[in-house]
C-alpha cells in the first residue's frame, strides 16, 4: 500500500528569464549527434520506492547497452544529492527542485546524444510529468519499479525504513511522505514477483525498441 495524503500544495512559480538572456542556436543538433552514434537518444526514467531495485536495474541496463556500443549515462538519486543537489533537503519544495534539476541535466544529455538512465524515487506525478514535458514525450520512457512497501522494507539494505519507522528520518517516502504511482507508465516491473533477470530482460527489450533512428 502507498501512503495516501491530502492534495499537494501549490507548486512553485516558474521564474521568468531576464530580457537579456537569449539562447544561442548551435549548428550541431541532437539529430546530428544521433547519426554519429547510430542510435536515438532518450531518457529511461525509473521511478519507485527506496529499495525497489531502481539503482540495480539502472546499472545492469547500462552494462547491457554499453556492451552493444550504446552511449549511455546513469543519473542516480544518491549520487546527484552528493554533488549537484547537495544543497537540497527533502521538503516538498526541495523534492520538486531536485527533480527539476535532474530533468534539465537529463535533457542536456539527451541533446548530447546519450541514452540517459535515471534512478530516482520521484514520488510526485506532477514532477514526473514536468520532466516528461521538459525532455519531450517522445524521448521519455517512464518505468515503474513496482515493488510493494513490504518487500522494500524487507530488503532495506541501507536501514532507511527502520530509521524512518523509529522517527529518525522525517518525510520518508512510503512512511510519512506520499508516493504517487504512475497511472500509464511505458513499462511496469513488479520486482517483488520477478527475478532481477526477468526484470532486466523486459527493461532491455523496451529500451531496444526505442534505439533505432527514425
């Protein structure tokens, strides 16, 4: 069961760019880089509870794609929070900003010609939709790592659920902060029912369909 809460507070207003900022149009575009790489570029957005298997699958998927000669990069929640987003906490507004920054970076990497694999809890539907719209719906594969809360707690390799249950971690997704499951993901992987090999095979199949140049 996922935690159900009251409707979210209003989102932060989008800041307007100063009048003197004028993005430069470069002559080499994403399509040019895709041609050099001989594959399309897009984002594989893995969402799910902590302990559901996002990071494990992200790394295994990258290894498989790398062996096929696909140019890739993994953006992982914990790694991003030790660098780019180290100034953010876990309040609702900070979670929104965390995903916004990740989406911006992922979008730049897609433009650079990479297949970007992101592993983030990204608990709010509105934030995932924002990421989809920023990157482009045709370059965004949403994958729901659908493990039950019970199975995630049973794994709990980091001991996070135990600390959250004890009140040592506040606003922990699934315990005292909500997770809004995707309504129409491209792919759902019930990792509490499947082996890691089965989940990876289904994920790789979905990604390979997206790789050919149009």
